[in-house]
């Protein structure tokens, strides 16, 4: 035997193998676990009707992808909480309708509960439907022949403010009625009793006290104008009758802690 590497075949030299060190290793034979001398798997004769040993293909159905509106586009990114799918309220078949997107179904359900409390407060109930990542509100006045009235617009304004508060993470939301009826109307109105000034005083007081997660804002008619300037606090749905003095109204911010 010659000296290394002159006596080694060209293929082994190219692979860097020394046959004097690898002579006792089993030679590969084919593919699979039997290539180093293991048992060969049984052959399968398809033409003779012998069943194949290949594992059957999974029968699990392929689920369709979710709607792009709930996935946030082609990249599958979920939309942030409170992003509106419909920019404004649309009047469809005698009703106001609007939809929002959410991160998941749990947050949509929480928003639906707050909207239900708002409907109970205004004594005007809308149809609320929700699912994974979406919520839809539809309101109409049944007593007026399924048409859109002032009650629907007031509810829509309240829902808008409520959804904005949810999106921004407010823990309490105060709605102050600033509705102003025409002079000489049969019913009084909060706007003509200075509710706008009372609302601004309450807002400044809450900010000066450093209260976080509180939002104070005006709203449409809360239908309690006979009792005086009215306000409602969510999510507790607590009613307030604001005092007519600005200083006394500002002191109510202490109850928002």
C-alpha cells in the first residue's frame, strides 16, 4: 500500500476521508434508517392493491381568514381599540347606524355594556350587536314610525363621547347636558340655566385636583331639564343635578376621586 494520500481514490481525497481510518465504518446503502445496515422497510406493491403505508392526509378543514376590517389590513395587524369602521353615523332605512373596531371580543362586550347603561339613562334603547373585534349600534324611534328623531341624535352624540372615552382609557366619564331649547318653549332647558359654564368649572376643578382618567364634557339633551342642569357619570350611571353657582359645581369634582 502506498503512502497517504497517493493511494487513496480521487473521490475520497476530495471528501477528505482516509480509508485506513474509515474501513470499519458501515457503507451507506440508499436512504432512510437502513442506510447504515439497518432493516429495510417492507415494500408496498400499489399495483397489487396493497394499501400504502403513507400517513393519511389530515382531514382538518382549512378555516377562512378573518375579515380584513377586523384584522387591520393585509398584514394581519389588529386595529387599536375604538377605531371606527364607519366614519360617521349613517341613516339607513329610517335608523342611525355606526360601527367600531376593537382588539378582541371582550373589549367589544365591555363597550356594549356601557352603551346599554347609556340607553337606560336616556330611556331610549338602541340595537347593539358585537362579535370578535367589532361592534355596531343602530338606533331609531319606534313611537315615531321607525324614523330618526332628536332622541336618536342625542343618543348618537352620547355614544360618540362614550367610545372616545373608552379609546383613550378614561375610568370615569361625566356628561353635562347643554341642550338649549328655543325661547318660549314649553319645557325648560339646561343650556339656558348656565350648564355650559358649570361644565367648564367642573372640568377645570378636576384638572386642578390632578384627577387622572376623568373626562368632563357636554352632551345633548338628557331629558331631565325640569330638575335643573343635569349630568350623569359613567360607568356608575349616577345622576347629578348641578347647583347653579359655579363654585358649588366645581366642588363636585371631589366626588370623582
